[in-house]
C-alpha cells in the first residue's frame, strides 16, 4: 500500500485527490497546457511525467496502466500517438510549471503547467548523442570476448632507458607463443 501524502490533501480525501489529479492530467494531455493553482500543478507534475514515460514505452501493458488513471480513450490515444513521439529523445522533464499572478477572487497563487514538446537545443542534443555513444562503446567492450582482446601490460623500464616508464608495451613472450602453438 503506498504511503499517503503528509499534510492536507487536494480535496476532501485520498480518493477525491486521485480523481482531481486524474482530471487535471486528462486536461493537460488534451489541451497540452492548463492553468491551475501552484499546489495542484506541483502535485500533477510527477503523475504526468509517469504517464508520458509509459506512453514512450508504447506497449499494451503501458497503455493499460495509463488507462487506470486517464479514463478517456481519445486522450490516451493522443498521448501515445502524438505526444510520445515528440518527446521520444527526451530523458525526462516533459512538463514545465510557470508561476503567474494570483487569482482575482481568493488571491490563490496560480501557475501554468504545460508539456515541453519543442526539440532539444543543439547543446542538449550533442550531450545526448555523446552519452549514447559512450553507452554503446561500453556495451560493445563488455560484449567482446576476453580471449580475442590483445594482452597489453605496463613494463617497468630501466631508469637509463629512453622509453618512458608508463608507456604501454605489447607483451610478446615466448611462453605465450608456445602455449598458442600447442593449442
């Protein structure tokens, strides 16, 4: 059972809070930007981020998980077919909260929560490409068998030799050659 949130909840009880957040999430994915109170926007953000992450997965199980929160099938379809491809290269941060002035009637602090659908900046895309390349290189290195890799060791050179002591030299001993011939 999940731990209930501490302090006052949105609405009267936990079930009412879930319904409020589900309706806010439905409106957010339908209109892509909504104006609400800061407290509701801050509570909506993690739920909306989780729903977009499920939509990026795109499988049937993810669609069913999203349908437990968002009851409108049309909005779920829009989330999976239109919104998820737009944020496919983004690792997180699918929403943005912008504070605006207080509400006129009760002076409640208001905010606009919107989906971040614009592509990554050139700098962010370069960083994303570099991290992807390093992950591919690390995976390729882990997948390579150890027997095929050349054996390289660091040999301590005498102090009067011309080669630096920390130079990597390939180990070519007669013992290893004899073992290879015997196999």
